[in-house]
C-alpha cells in the first residue's frame, strides 16, 4: 500500500503528464496517479477536486514547454512562430493532443500562454475580438494537422495502390506521392495560406 508522502501541485502536474505520455489519456486515473506519486489516491483530493482538474494540469504541463516567441512587432511573424512552437510541443506529447481538441485552457498557467498569444497579435490587430478569432483559428489548425499527422492516424490510411484506377484515377496514384511526402512542408503551406487569409480580411474599426 502506498505510504503517505508530501506532494505538491507541481508533482501532480509532472506525474500526470508522464502517465499520459506513457499510457494515453485513458490510462490516467486517480489510482494510477497516486501509485506513480507514492501516495494514496484519496490524498490527491487535497490538491485537486477530480480527474477533470488533473486533465487541466496535463494541459498546463504541455503548454509549460511552449517556447513563446518574443514580440517582433509583426503580427504575422509572431503568429507563424507561435504556431510552429505549438506544433512542436504537441508532437512531443502525442497522447495529450486530444485534450487540446476537447477542452479549453482553464488553469492560470494555461491562461498565461493564451494571454501572451493574444498580446503577440496586437501589432496588427488592436481589437481584442480579432485577436481571439486568429488564436482560435490557428490553434484549431495546428491541433487538427497534428492529429492527422500522428503515426497512429497515418497507419490507418487506405491501400491506395489497390484501388481501381478507372474509379479512382487520382487516389490510385497517391501511394507514389506519399512515398516522399513532407508533412512539415504541408503544415507550412497550410499555415501560410491561413495567415494570408487573415491578412486579407477587412480590419474591424
């Protein structure tokens, strides 16, 4: 039986992320987390109210590794650097990616990164509503692209070469395209197109 030990919020945050990295979100439970920390599961409730709060800490732990760019004075440069940095931390913690598709930032630590992201866009968009929209769209793009680029997603693609060329003239040749396909290049292409669209949008007065 686990012995009673003194733990801190930072211990829970680190252990929860390690557990998700190893076993996925489904493998995270208060019991498993207590075992990893060497304490009774019930003692965790002195620090966090429930499993949802622990998942919020995992969200925070991932964002804690996000290297936010310095304010360059150019919103598009800032947004591009932010998107790339966000992609890097999600790829480093693939099992945590679903959390960013399903739940918002809620803890002070997570919200601090959102605040910084909004500030990075101020040079081009003084209106907060515009900056919120851009952050939302960029986050959705990065999370979606990373989700579809993870090995488990790529492993499930169809056997394109086996398709009938008469019915699928494009898809039947896709296997040859994918042989040297660059996912990062695809990411950069989509990000550039997204930011060009944002730049072309009329500014709010």
